[in-house]
């Protein structure tokens, strides 16, 4: 179990503390939802979590297989629903792999990224589109 403490700072801003490490991050409501958009919104963190989780689990497998993933880049585009309730409707994920398309561990890395814990935790109504780009 990991504990995260959150303090509401006012004006739609929060400060979260990762208790095991003491690291902090701030959030802000987006401009289109009464905020200033000066930091990650809560739903931005969901999109971020997906991309970071994919990179992390692929990194774990790559390390075990002695595959160098230096240069891996992931971009996530978050789309919000236009109806209510306000929610994430689609996440588009571009995965730029620093390996050739014929790499022997391609299938393993793709299935590992696709199977990350955050992806498994997302509601099935959220459309997740993965675009793998091998060099």
C-alpha cells in the first residue's frame, strides 16, 4: 500500500505528497473547467499514468532481456467527453520505440506495454488507441 496525502490549496488547486518519498506535485483545474490550467489536471494525471506505466513495465522487461530502450518516447493525447458526466473518452498513445520493427522482442514489448496495470485499471468505456512506431 502507498499513501498519498492531498491538500486543497484553494482556487481549484491541490498539492499531493507521495508519503514514502516525500515528493510533491501540484494540480490545477483546466481552463475549460474553471481553472487556470497552470499544471496537470486530475484527468491529465490519468493520461500521464498510462504512458509512464507502459514505459515502466516495458523497461522492466527490457532490462531482464538486456534490451536497451534508451530513447523510448511516449506521447498521450487525452480527449474529454462532450456530454455529461465530464470524463475521459479517449486516450491516443504514440509509442516511439528505439528499436527496429523486426526486433526479436517486439511482440513481448508490445504485449507488456498493452498489459500495464494502469491500462487494466481504466474503465472499458475509455477508448485507448495505441500507435507503435518502430525505427
